[in-house]
């Protein structure tokens, strides 16, 4: 429940923004989770640089995410037969399949 409350606080802070593009980016991620991470990071980063309350809401959300469960789940992923897949954060990948 704490994660949901922190996310709601972040979303509410964005909803009050005059720039509706910020909430549009968040809604796009809600519709297709993970599909626009780069755009979401850029938009929120730019806005948070100007809005300390938004920055605090984002930090609260990140602090409440269950990192142990995420790391445990990552360690259980079986990618032996996968091609062109990365697990982790902030990766860059260039593939050539022949």
C-alpha cells in the first residue's frame, strides 16, 4: 500500500501541472508499462529539477519500492534460450543476428 500511496502522490503532483504533457507521458506508461521509460525519465527529470515537491514525491516512491524482491526476481530469470535480451539497469545493446 505504501508504494501505491507514493505513486498517487507523484501522479497528483503531475496532474496539477499546467503542462499536460507531463501527465500524458505518465499515462502512456500506465497503459503500456515500460514502453516509454526514456521519455518518462526525461520528462520527470526536467520537471523535478524545477519542482522540489515533485522531486520529493519521486524520491519517496523510489525509496518504497521493494528492491529485495526485484533483485530476487532478476536472479530467477532464465534466459538461456533468449536472444538480444539484457537484464539490469541503464544498459546499451547493439545486436546483429545472422
